[in-house]
């Protein structure tokens, strides 16, 4: 390493908190640091940090397409090299880091960004940007670079890392893979999104269709599962359950066919099982034949062992936390990152390894000693047991250098944490228990298989008794309980003994009617597993580990991929299920129709990840990988550009509502819902409407409602031609000129009706409450909620009031229930989908009646300062904001809101603030801690979904069986709900 005399070394960390940790660790050995605005410095080191990515790649100016970028004319975009572009919101931080890098007294750089592909990319782009442009392209700064590789953030680990810095040459493979991944995602994402958007916008409008190298194959996994669910046709089958009486007591058993062989081949019936009978007559015949008969018994008992699960990598931790606690993958990553960075309690979490280095045994012993001496009473005894019994020994299952890549498994550090949030504590405990368990002995069971036979029929009973808990002791009763469904007779339970040669009697034998079920929808846990196995759902730990090199994305990026699909409305999260939308099905139909296999099949894209891993190890050149990506991109664009048929083949719906023009059948095709005549197979009368007006795709149920009611909305998710989102109602109106019905956006221009003087009839309409101005009833009218005296009516042709409030305000739909609440209490709940006209940013606010201004205004959440209030002179009151609490609703986007004097807004539900619902309430809203407002919202969702509002008086709710258990009576009013749910929350 070249040393320039007294030249200093610049250390660049990924985050400010890591920079501070490095300074604290180096101070005892390198001397005290002086703190500056954007860096720390002593005689030897300058330490600064990024805040994540500061620079992104971009097409150079001469290759960048600005005008007409959504046209096929400019595709594909394959720049010969990439430019660098500062990220706007962190420009000042980039300038500060570059300034330190360019200092004449800085002779070398240390990359202290996170140990992984993304951390490598963050540093490399900053260093290259600091080097500046030479001959039109950015070049390296030219100063020597070394790599600090940290997998633990304790001071000792940091000092050890500085003693063992890696050379720039050692990191070249990782740097190439990082840059290649970034450029590949850009090329496939930009070209794919523009090509598919151009294809979908051919008929006019703007239909943004995002695709990605990882996100789209991930989506295809979810869509394929949903297609199987929809295609599944439930079949009746029967199981025969018996209860057999022995001298020592009764035991259960289930009929099975001992000669059954699982069908194989493409046409094999996957629902065939050894214990299923496919006709009721046969099931009854078996039951009657065996009933009350004497039976012989054969029994075999053998000991078995079960080892604990492997140590966690990020994906397995995310799956477990989702299954146990309902944490999303994103939440688990954030918690693990906080435990790593802030609390120094866990090792580096963004890892794909489930083993430890072979020289890590002494550190593991120290960690057990720390846990044994800690105040964590639920963990310390197990650590002490392991130490006293010598459980911590070398084992290839735990210590294996060949299974450690850039990082090792997630385990606790030597630092006992304190001040953890409830969610952080749950995740920490999860990791620690697995860490303890993996060193404990295997659990030992005695497994008994009992076959009870009579008149040629056989019943199986399996018993499983825990002999020695081993590692299960670490988990307490939770893991040692009897197997689920033990009562079914073939799962595993303690069995009454049967003497050798004893004859038992079939006490009762009954057929049980059942139905086959479709495969389960993906949860985040199972979807992460499918991504890891490149589309193949693999539960076995060792097998998943063997396949993970060909997975979709990396452990660090999978959570962001799932969140991206949710944000783009390709998927919805309902409870723990991930459900694809109509937009997702439309994209898959398009990609399959165009034969773009690379984006349709997860296995193929998993190959790209495998190649990136090979590049990290120096087994594949960057040039070869990028040539493959360029060829894939060109092929994808070419197929979209040259597709010349009218529609894309696919599995399309037929609506039940007839054509409003001729009464014919209305069917879906790729782009539209169209009339196909009364026979369902002709050209029809010409009536049709687009499936994706303004870029928002109708769900089939929405299309049905629109056709049936001639209107729907307000709906979110539309985009203007300029790409701005908006909310609107949609109507189907008869067009006199074309003599047919046409789809139109209804933005509610009610002034036309008012100016025409046409009388409005509110007879039969339901009032939402009393007008705050004059006390008259308020009704829904067009796109507004209006006082009945605001519009001309038969009772009052000349309006005398002017109360009016929009049903959509700054893209936020205002539901009837919210307007009723405003009229009754003066304020709505906190609404979170307003979008500023000026900044285009979403914001939250209450809508409140401002008596002084005589209109509905915005009211904002009070902002609590991070700092304590300033001390004031004795007796002098602290200065408070004099500004008004409310801002006019129409001008809120242009004015800054001041903190209101109103009561505090409800906090987000956390484990600390949420309440546990009763069993009756869980049956309606599902499990999980909830706040009162969340309960009310979920109840209303349930009421509306099941049409439980009284048709004569919608303020009354007719309780079904589930709600009656909550309310205690068959009918309640909407105003009673709040007090009735109180006793159900504890």
C-alpha cells in the first residue's frame, strides 16, 4: 500500500451511525477525533458517511430519450456507457463527502459501507463521481482504496476489521457484480416499462405498465398460484374414521389403502391420497363392514430424532417472523437492521448464509457466557445449561467455511441489548432462541405406527411421544405440544397400550364428508421462500440452501421487491395473503402473448442471479453478463414492437349483465369489454368500454358493477397523460350522436344543473345529517354533499343556503360515513390520501367544520417536537403558535399548516398501544392487536361487504350471527357501535 508521508486516510461509511461507531472504536488506538459538521478527524483518519445511495446511474445526455420516451421509435435504449447523476435529496451530503475525498492531504480511501453488493456499489459510485469526467465519462479518483469488511458492529469487531483490510483487487468481483446488477435492472426496467407502456397505450391514453428484472417474475409466481386457485374445481371425497376399544381404553384410527401408489406423470391426479374414498356409497360400505367387528392389531415402535432448524439467514428470518408475528419482510429487515446498527445486538442481517466460520467457536462460547450472565431470565438458563453440559462443540452443520459467503448467519453479538421496543425484543428473542437451540441435542421421540385390521380393511394410527426435549426445551411448551390434529387418528398422539396378540373392537366407524381445497395463496413468508427457490416453493432448509444461488433477487432486496409490487397495485395485502390484481393478470397475459419468457418465468431470471454470484467469485466476466442482458432487452422490445395481431390470447371473463344497447353478451378481451351479440360469438352492436381507462385496470367485479349500475366510484389510481394520479367516478352514458353507450369520467360539474334551474328531487334519498349552517338535511348530490336548501327543489325553488362539500377533495375520496361523522361531531377521522396540487405529495388531515369561516376546512395532526420546551423566565408563559388550527380545504396545498389546539390524533397501533380483541370480535375482524378506530373501520368494512345496513334506514345495522355475538342484539344503530365494542377490547 502506497503511503504518502503524513497523508490521512478517508473512511467512508454508509450511514452516519456507522461513522460514529467507527470513531468510537478507533479513538482508543488512534487518538481523539474532532467533530466537524459533516465528518470526524484526527491526525490519522478522516471519517465521513453517505446516507445510503448518493449517486445513481443514468443514460448519458446524448443517449437519453426525453421527448417521446414512451414511443417504440426510440427503443431499445442501450447506452454504450452510463453517466452518474446525484440524487436530488442528498446532493449536499454528496458534496460534503466528495470534498473530503478530493483533499490534498487525503492519500487513501477506506470503503466502510455495508458488507455486501449494495454497500460496494454505494462507495464505488461516490468514488467514481469524485474522480470527475474525463473524455466524456466518469473516471476513478485515482487514490488507493481498501475495504473494511464488517459483519459485526462491536468496537472489537471494528478494530479487528481495520487490522484486516481487504485490497481493492480482492473486491473487484463484488464491485463488477454490483455495477452489473444496477445496469441490468436499469436496462430491463427502462426498456421493458417503456415498451409495455407503449404497447398498452396504442389505442390512446396513457397506461403506465412497469416491469422489472426481478419484480415481474416474482409477480408471475403469485399470478400462477391465483390461476390454480381460480381453476380449481372442488371435489367431494370421504375419509373413514374409527374408534377402537382395547383393554386399556379407546384409540382413534383412519382407514387407508395399503396398496396405494402415488400417481405420476403429467396427467396424474395430485388430489389422490391413500386415505381418500371418492364415493359416499363406498365409504358407507367400509364403515358398515367394520362396525362392531373384532380387529387384529400390528404395531411397530421406533425411536426417532429431530434436529433444530439451521441458524437464520435474512430470508428464513423474514419467513419465520411473518409466520409467527405477522411482520412484513420489510418490517423484519428494518428491525434486524436496527438491532445491528443501533443496538449492536445482532450481526449483519443482510446475509444469505446459515453457517458460521470454522474459527468462530471461541466467539460463540463468549456469546453464550454473555447470555448466561445477562438479566434475560427467559434466555439465560438455557445458555447456562449449554455451557454446563458442554453443548458448544465443532459441528459442520453450524461451522462450515464453504457455506459462508460474504457474511455469516445472523446471531447475537457479545453486547446484551437494552431499551428494545416490543417488536425488536420479539425479533431478538427469535434469533437468540435459534442460536441456542442449534447447539442443543436433537429432540428424541418414540414413534408408534399401529395398523388395526378387520374384514380386509386397514386403519392407521400414529403415536408420537416426546422422550427427551433436547433443543425443544429452549422453546418451552410451544414446540413440545402434541401434534396438531392428533384427534384425527393418523397424526401423532400418546396412545393407549395394546398387548401383543390382543383383539380390539371397532366401537364406532363413521365416514366423514370433505371437499378438496385449492392451493393456499402466498403469504409474505411463503412468497419469500418461492423467490429464494426461483419459483419452486421449498420448505426443507437444506434443499432451499442448495437452491438459493438461483433465487430471485437477494435477501437484501426481496422485501423491497414485494413492497414495490404492492405500491404499483399489482398485488394487494389482505391479512397475510398476497392477492394479485386485474392489473397483474393483464400484464402476465401480455408477456405470455408476446412470448417474453425471461420476465414470465422465475426460474429463468433466477439464472441471472446465479451468474451475478459467479461474477462475485471471479468465475464470469462482467462483459459477458451485460452482453446477455442487452440481447434479452433487444429481444423483449422487438417482440412488443412487432406484435401485429388485434388481441392477446388469454383466459378472459364473460360478464353476467347484458349489453345496455342490444341485450347481447359482454365479454372481456385484452383491451376492452365488448358486446359479442346475443349468441356470444358475433361482432355485436359495437358497444364496448376500455379495461384500463387512464391507466387503471378494472377488476372483473368492478366492470360488472359499472355495467349493471351505469356508474362506479370514486375510484383511485387513474393517471393523466402527464402521469399525474387522480381520483374520479366513471359513468356509462348514452351518446345520441353515436346511438350507443359510452364510458366517461364524471368529475361532477354540478353547476350545470344549478344554472339550468332544474328541480332536484331528494324524495327517498337518505340524509347524512343536519346542515351545520341552517340545520336542513344534507344529501349526496352529484359529486358533492349538499344542504337540501343549496339546490332548487320543489319545496324551495330558490336556494337559501350554500353548504357544499366535495365527495373527492384533492384526490381523497370522502366516504358517506365520514361526512356523517363530520356533520355529527364536527370532524372526520384522519384521512391519509390527500395530494397537494403544488408539491404533488400525499398528506394526512382531518376535515373539520370551521364555523368562523363557514366552510369545511383541513385540520392537521399536532406535531410533537423532538426537543423539550425552552425554559422561560419565571412566571412567563412559553410562546405558542397563534395561527389558526384549520386551513381552507381548497388552498391547503399551497399553505403550510400550523399545529392545531385540537386533541391529539390517534397514534399508529403498536404492541404497546393496541388492544387484544375478544374471540367474538376476532371472528369478525381477524387476529392481531388493534386500536378502537381500526376496529370501527374493520367492522364497517365487514358490514358493507355483507350488505348488513338496513335498506329502509341505513343508520341501522342488521347483525348476522358473528356480529350478534359482538353487539349482543340483532339490530343496532351506527351510533351505538363505538360503545358496544369497548367490552370486547382488553
